C-alpha cells in the first residue's frame, strides 16, 4: 500500500494510539537505549518495551524482565506481520486467540546426503502453544472497542525464525525448498 491509502492511514492511527499510550504512562523514565517506559497505570505497574525483532529478542526481554519483576507478569507482544488467512487484510489487527506456532529452518537438512534428506525436514513446525484466554479476551475487547470489531480478527499466530525462507517466500536465488511450506502449515492448522 502507498502513503495516503486507507490501510496506510489506519496503520498511522494505530501508531498514534501506541504513542499516546506510551506518553500517558511515561513519567520521565524513558531509557532511549532500551526503548522502554515504566509507569503505574491505575495502580498497576506497567512497562512498555520495544523488544526488537525475532524470537531471541523477545526471549531475552522476557527472561531479563523475570529477573527484576516480583509477582505476576503478563506479556503482550505487538508486532507487524503478514497473513495467510483470507481475513488477514492489510490494515487489520490480528490477535492470536487460538495460540502460536513456530516455524524454524532446519540447517541439518542441507548438510546430509540426498538419500537422508527425507529424515531431516527442511523446516520444523512446532505444536501450537496456547496463551492466556483471559489476557486474550481483555486485549481483544479493547482493540475491538478502539479500532472497530470489523478491523480486528482472531486466529493462530505462525512466527518464523527468518523473514524469507521460513515464511515460505520463494526465491530462485536460494535453495530454500519452501514451495509447499504455507500449504503444509494451513493443512496442519
């Protein structure tokens, strides 16, 4: 989509809401290096953190957060993504109410003899991991109220360890062997 289109404007509105939320909870504790804001919202301590991209960054942020947080800890990750569902149109917000799956490129597949490749799949797809139904319900309700129910969809999240091969993006320049990856994931889930 190009600037000025309906979807681009909707994304801008979403970004403004996130910025307004960050400003609302910010009281001078912004650390530009780590991109986080600490504040209390209605008596509940919250932190907004820009974790960076990918599993390793989220894992690190969550584990380091656990070391300094006493008591309950709830994590909601916001990010950008594409979608393979017909409902996942540009500008819509997707909430993974049905769980999340990881797709990981298996480097061993390319290191074995051709005769052994059937035993080493090119991609490993995890089982579906469920999040908190209560947290999903609160998030979904608030997003629908803010952006309109027609702009918020639900489903399963499929996250990949790379932006290209593990997302099933074909390329003639690499031997990714991912031509059927999307169909395999859709069939499984």
